[in-house]
């Protein structure tokens, strides 16, 4: 499995990287390479021994912090870990989330889903803020709000594709509320009920975006440009999905032009808060 250190440029995270100083941008690119690799191990078709590979990386993270990394990526991560004082949970929690995917973990209630959201999104937000230079309670609040909003947007957007992988992230109690079962989601047998479920989930997601903006507005404007851009891009994606009435058969994504418009909007909001 080859590792592309410029992969972030093609991702939804790409625009946010543009507004970072060179050292921070390069550090975040290394961290994103790790995230991308873990995601590929969990999701890419035909990957053998997924769980074994993820466990190897749990062990490699421990070696990194002991100064004994055995892989090129591990050695690159070691450099940014000590340069930006990045705690090990920024890596280990993400691997736990990927293991949950590989093991098809079931989420019975919202708090179970939040366990997952912290591991695949909130913790990524904390690592990003470590690199940007924001730590403490506000970092925790922003990582939770924006991380949860972004990941739930992904869950809504990818509900059909995830079902093809045998995965359902919607909590059982939420499915029951709208007369659905996991099998209904996996087989897409009740599209109208699923649309109602996703509509409900999107409302909570919007509240997370709002909380994220509230925290962003209390932090240094220049440092928050990447976060503001990311929030704007993903919020625009949620709005585009909402236009379908949450009735779609494949992932609804922004075009390049739509992404540019979202970025311009974010930068204008950023300037108005200077």
C-alpha cells in the first residue's frame, strides 16, 4: 500500500491546509498521511489482515514515543510529535476507531456513537489544534463540536456506501425512533424512514456547527482560518445533501466551484471578525 504525502491536497481537508505556515502545513500533512493510511487499512478493498496491520500501528506509535520507530512514516511522525508536543492518544484513539470499523462495532445509543466520533474525528481535531498551537479547554470544545459535526456530515453523506461495507453508524435507538432496523439501512428497504432519520441527525449536526463557530470566534483569527474553512466546506456539503430531502442513492459531494464559494464565504467571515 503506497503512501502519498500530498494526498491531503485532494481531500476535503485540502483547502484548510492552504492557510497554514509552511512548518505547520508540513506537520499536518504528515499527520494526515497517518490518518489516510489508517483509513485505507480499514476501508480499501482487498487489504489482507486489516486488524493485524492496525495492531502493528498501535505498537509502532508506542515505539515512536520511545524513539524507536521502525517505519519511514513512524520516523516522520516522531519529528512532529516532539516539535508540536502531540500526545499519543491523537494516534491511538484513531486506531481504536478504525478497529471498531473493522470489527463492525454496533452503536446502540448516542453516547456509543460519541465514543466513535471522538476517535475518528474529535481526536483528529485535537491533533490539528496541537499543530496550530491551540490547547486547553477551548481546544477540547472546538475539537468536539467541529469534529462531531464533520464526522456526522460524513455519516449522513456516506450512509449508502457504508451500508455496502456492512456498516451502520446510526444508533439503534435512533433507528427504532423512526421505525427502522439495521437491516433496513443495509438493504435500503425504507428510504422515506431513512430520510426522516437523517433529517433528525442533521439538526443535531447543525447545532454542533453553531457551537464550533461560537468557539472559533473566541480564538485568534489567523490561527482559526483552517478551522473556519473546514467548517464552511463541510457545512456547505450538509446543505447540499439537505436539498435532496435526504433522499439519495450515492454520496452527495461539493463540486470544485462549490468548494471555492464555501472557502470565499469562510474567509469573508474571517475578515469581518478581525
